[in-house]
């Protein structure tokens, strides 16, 4: 009897359905409503366009700080000033619609222009993986002439769809095919409002969440395939290829979202090794290597901020302080 080596096409629609659901969520939530989304937008756009940003309180700053930014640099170390087009900045004023549920957020949008404005963005030592992805989408809306119409909305929708597909793929990998019918119920439990809120925004947290889920699902699929008998070798080979591809993509997304993503990668690896019942020494070896990599990254980041950016305030304080390192990770 011939066994199919590929999933049924109807199940492949499940990740697409998750993606479409998150598109709806991204359209329902106002642009800029998630924490730090404007700063993530500024960081993504400036990275792709090659604009380094203006570092406050740094020698050689040509222009005076704009009104409202005088204190930036002394108390907001993770930020720089970046100039980006006005249509990537403006968002509905929360006070305009927050107390009136019947008033659409679109009516609270200020007039959008093509002028460049100065905003806060994250510094360039921040892991650039998601920033390159989101920045490329923002730049694409400019090239196609859609930026002024709704560049932020389009970018949020595409990012939300991508993250939804990743989450759906992770669920199909984690569940045996005999239980794929439960995938919808599990999706409802995973995509609780806070998770869907993050996955539908322009934020590295969306990659951190979806990437970790995909890597975990892939590792579960690998462990399941290695601990059970599979009668058809071609089916097992195809399943393993898909699982390893998911592990690679998920690890890349989680590790390049933000520095703390390395810890999620380490956790997923350890859980998988425990499921595979490998020797504890191998678990410790993986943990040690990833922790060492994370420590090296933190030291390099602190040195980069102190020496390369050459912020006089931070240099006098000896670079990043312990509390700032914790804030940087989280």
C-alpha cells in the first residue's frame, strides 16, 4: 500500500487561514498602538536606506535637538534620532478615539505629508534581522508608490500574514497527522489577544514569538520521527527535511529578532534533546556554547555603544550599566 509523503492540500490551507486572521487583526488595531512600534519603524526604515541616525549629545551634531528631544541620550540610551518620511510616522491620536468606541481611528489621523521628520529609533547595535525584513517592506511601498496611501498598514498586514503562516506551520509540525483536526483549537489557545496583538504589529517580538514556535514545532517533529517506526522511508525522509527546514528558519528568526532570542533557541534545543534522551553532557555542551555566545554579544554591544558611537555621556559612565543590559535583552 502506497503512503503519501506529502500532507493533504486541505491542511496546507490552515497556515494560510491563520495568516489571514492576523491580517484582520492588524487592520483592526490602530497603527502605532503596540509598544515601541514607531521606534521599530524608524529603526527598520533607517537601516534599509542606510541612514545612521543622529546620536544625541554627541560631538559634531550639526543641528540643535528638536523640541521635545532635549533629554534624549541622557536618559534614553537605547535610542537615536532618525529622520524618516512623515507618512511613516503619523498615526491616529489615541486620545481622539480611546474614549469614543463608535469613532473610527481613521478619523483621528492628522494630515500626512512627504516631509522628513525627526523621531526616536533604536540604536544600530540592535539585532537587524527583523528590521531588515520590515524595512524592506517599507521601502517596497515607497518604490511602488503605496507609501503615502498606507505604507505602514500594508507593511503590518504582510508581516502579520507571514507570522501567521509560520505559526500555522509550527502547529502542523508539532502535532501528529492523526491529530491535525485539533490544530484549530490549539491555535485559538495560542493566539490569545496579546499574542495576536504582537504578531500583527511591526515589532521584533513578532519574529521572536513565531520563530520560537516554528523551531519548537520542527524539533518536536524530529524527535517524533526518530523515536517511532516509519514503514515508508521516503515519507520519513520528506518529514525530516521539512522539520529540519523549520528548525533552521525558526532559529534564524528567533536569534535575529532581539538578543534575548538566543535564550529561546537554547531552551528549544534543550527540550528537544531531553525528548530525544541524549546524554546530559550533550545538553550541557549546547547550553554552554549558546550562553557563551550570548555573553559575547552583550560585551560586544556594550563596547560598540561606548567606543563606536562615542557618546560622551555613556563613555563617562563606563558604557552600559547592568540595568540597561537587562532592559536591552528584554
